[in-house]
């Protein structure tokens, strides 16, 4: 091996490494665009059955079917956002955000009731609080200047959200209108000998993920109904909105139900600030916890097995391990995308490595 060959190999390796770094840097800089594409792809998968129904059953032209489907989904999104307006307003009143004196009185009453219920001495608790200088620390850390900063941040977030929403809707429209758009773009980078397998993989992935996301919506709806019934029986205001918000957290596997449960209990307690702790707040929180337990039992033993077995064709233990590993590697985002990502990988492996023994065992139900 000559020095020229060695130097050419080194230069080639450096060039490849530099190209990889540039691609990674480019992907990092356009991460918001990639996020828009991912969200639009999910929306297109959810809207795909609606478009197919309008085209095949009602004989709508393709463009009209897509526009109708988009209007339906946008209408649902607008309705969901509108539901949260009274919740925010009501919680603002309950927490007396505009009346610090009322908030302090309510919290003092709640504090006395909790210490009395738990059998604690208020004098001893007050001594501990005074020794810790909690009030002094809170007051010293309170800076009214956060208000204009908060408003500026809120306006920036609102502006970014508006741009993101328009981008997602625009991309989703074309994903639905031309279902082969993503496929044709991907085939540009695929050798001719692999085109047929790639097309088959994309079609199967679309079908499986459409069923998965529709199943996920069904799962959220079932929890929403259970939570709504529980909150209405307990007598919590804005029960429908609170139930929907807590059910929505179920999108995050394993961690989401805990966050949703804690949020529901907190909103239940803050909705009754000023009421008697032992006879009103505590019993209502207990009933809500019972409702949460019922909802999770139904979800764990009915909804999730149904979704996983009938949509992504994977064993619950297999899914559990995939979600845990994705969570350890990529956090909450990894847990959310673990199931659809794993499903896509399984389809691709079966298409191109169907003779492999491990692939056979993992994809035998696909």
C-alpha cells in the first residue's frame, strides 16, 4: 500500500466525517421544520381514513375530500381550544390571581384545616417556618418586573405557535392531497432494485400507523368519558375540560397518566378553595383518585391491549421494553414516538430482511 493510497483514504474519511457533521448541523438548524413535517405526517395519517371515506363512500373529488377533512380537524381543534378558555378563567378566579389578599386568606384557612386534620401543632409548624425564613425568602425573590417579561414571552410564543400552526396545516393539506408526495420524494434516494420493497413498506406503515393513531384517539376518548363521569358525580366545575386535559396526558406512556392524575387532583382541590378540608376537599379528592384508578384499570386491561394487538401487531411486553428504552435514550419525546417508530422499523426489516431468524420472530404477526 503506497503513501498516496493511505493519504487518499485519510482524506476520504475526513471528507465523509465532515459531510456527516455538516448534515447533522443542518438538521439541527432546521429542527423546527422537521417537527412541522412530523406533526403534519401524524395529522395526515389521522385524516387519511376520513379522506378515503369521503372519496369512496360519498364520491367526493380528492381536493374537496381533503379540504373537508382539514376543516373537520381544524374545527375539532378550535373547539378543544375554546373549551380551555372557561377553565383558565375559572382557575384564575379560584386561585384569586388578581386578588392576593383573598388567595392568602384561602390558603391560610386550608393550611389550618390540614394541620388540624393531621393533628399537628400550628405553633410548632409556625416555629419551623419562621426558623426557615420562608416568607422572607419568598418576598426577597419576588420581582414584579417579571410581568412585562412574561407578556413579551407570551407574545413571542403566540407568534411562533401561529406560524407553526399555519405551516403544519399547509404541509398536512398537501400530504393528504397527494398521498404519494412523501413516497416519491423518498424514492429519489432509493436504488431502483429496492423501489418495490420501499413502496410496499410505506403502504404497510401508513396503514398500521393510521390504525394506531385512531386507536390512540379511541383510548383518549374512553378515558375522557370515565374522567368526565367521575368529575360530574363529584361536582367539579369545568369537568369536561379537566377530564379532556388529563386524558390527553395519556399520550405519554406510563408517565402521562401519573401527570394527568396529579393535575386532576390539584384542579379538584383548587376548585374548592375556601371549603372545609375534611368534609369537602379531602372526600372529593378521594373520589377523584378512585375514578382515576378505574380509568387506568380499564385502559391497562382493555384499551392498550386492544390498540397494540390490533394496530401495531406487537406484544404488550415488547412495547413496554421499547418504550422504556426509548425513554431512557430520548426522554419524553422518545416515549411518545417509540411505538410508531418501532412499528415502522419492524415493517422495513420484514420487507428487506425477511429471512433473518430474529426478524422472523419479531414480525411474525405483521
